[in-house]
C-alpha cells in the first residue's frame, strides 16, 4: 500500500504537502475546501508544481461538507449538489486523482433504497456539472439510524447506476468504521472474511483507497472514534493480513487521526504500519 496522511490546511495546501513529505508519505489526503476563503489560482498552481517534484504521488480529496445527497428534501439536496460541484472543481484543480465522500442519510418517511438512488443521482449530477474527471470513492461509515454506507451492500447499490452511466467510481474502506459497523478486523481471519465479502459485493477493482485507522470504539458500536495505531482495539494481526494483500499494493492507505493530533502522532502510526510491512 502507498502510505499517506490526512493533512490539515492550517498552513495552506503547500503546508499540507510539506507535512506529508516530512512524514515520508507517498500519498496524502486533504479537504479541498476551507471554511472561508477560496484558494487563489496561484495557490492551486503552486501546490501542483510543488507536488510534481516531491514524494507524494497520490492525492485524495475528502468531501468536507458531508452533504445531504440522499435527502428527499429537494432544497437541501440541491444545495448539497452545489457544494459537491464546488468541491469537485477544487479537487480537480489541485490535481487529485480521487474524491472520497460519505453517502449521507435517507430522509424520515423515505427508504434506504430511495436514499441510495437519490445519492447516486446527486453525485452523477455534481460530477457532470463540474466536468471533473475524478474517480468518486464512497466511504463505508460506522452506521446508525438512517445513515447510508455502513453495510457493504449499500456501497454496491450506490455504485451500480454510476457504473452503468460510465462514471468512474469505487469505494474507500475505513478500517475503524468497518469495525464500528460490526466487522471484526482485529484478527487475520476476520479481516480476510471482510475482504472477500467486499470483493463479492463491489469487486476488488473498485476498492480504490483505504483509510487506515485504529479505533477505541467497541466492535459494532456504530461509534466514530479514531485512535493512533497501537492505542486502539484493531491492533496488528488483522492489519498485517490487509497490508500483505498484493492487489492493494498500489492503493493509497491514509492515516486519519483525531483533530489536533500532532506530527509525532502521525509519525508513530505510520511507523507502526511500516513495521507491519506497508
Ligand atoms: Zn470520511
Ligand atoms: Zn475515513
């Protein structure tokens, strides 16, 4: 796997890139949008130029606004499509190869089926509006309530219409979220069972990236709680089984630590992964 980190934008896009390079990463993930100011054309081109000569070969953008793409409320859904369009344009301008997003939730009184259809159609619309030729990767989530994408079948169903329409798409697997959704990835057997089910439902080729996160949430708790590697419940055994799979050798594997984690925390987690053969 090509290891990377989700880098904060406090020092701008170039600061995020320097952090990834300083950590020895071959991949990185950023939010394409900051809360306020839109990046200038100059900042975007500086970033692209700086990346060409550095170690970071793979760039993922992660949706920041978690839009209501599966909502039955047309106003909210329309607003989400606009935000996603803007994020996709920025991601493309940064030179990202793929865009990671969560499918959101379906509305009260609606159904999972309908929510998945709406989310797929919304993503297609945003992709077409933006003209961005990015691969869209749907991330599995911890689940709970009406949230879409904790069951692998949800991901399979959301990809179907996009594939039929010829839009590049796939999934991004977050290990902490899969654990929270009830998949025991802490042992080799559990990890291999999860991966074979994933391949059956979405296809091995559609697994575009990993979020390599440990967690302090309980198995099946549907809780979001990322932790440094070695400090959570996932540990080494299942992870080693994942990292040794040859079909993922060229996939980015991104470490996402809780907000305000320092560089040392990233360094420790990346060292843990490297010791296991990543
Ligand atoms: Zn995510
Ligand atoms: Zn994630």
